[in-house]
C-alpha cells in the first residue's frame, strides 16, 4: 500500500486516507486536517485557521472576505 507522510505531524498514513492541501504536494492526515484547516464557505477553498476569517456561518478565505466585506 502507498503511504504518505502528514506534513504537519509527520505520521505515516495510507494515501487513500490523506487529504491534499495542494494536490500531489502536501498531504495531511485526517486529525491534522480537522485541527488545522477549514473550508471557505463561499468558494470551498481549503485554508488554515490562521488565514481564515469568520464568515456568516463558517469561515471565509481572504479573497471572499474582501469581496463580501472589503
Ligand atoms: Zn497529521
Ligand atoms: Zn473563498
């Protein structure tokens, strides 16, 4: 089985369970994915908590936040 390494915690996991932050580049295990990333409620882009803005229901990426509130 193909295994990949989580970029955040370094855990090895089956490729089929990994999330991709940037496809083919950046693998993240499901735990870290939950802890570190959110999905922009408008465009669906994956962003880190650091980059996320509080949206109406969830979170917004920089671009969408600017579009809506900028
Ligand atoms: Zn991890
Ligand atoms: Zn967005």
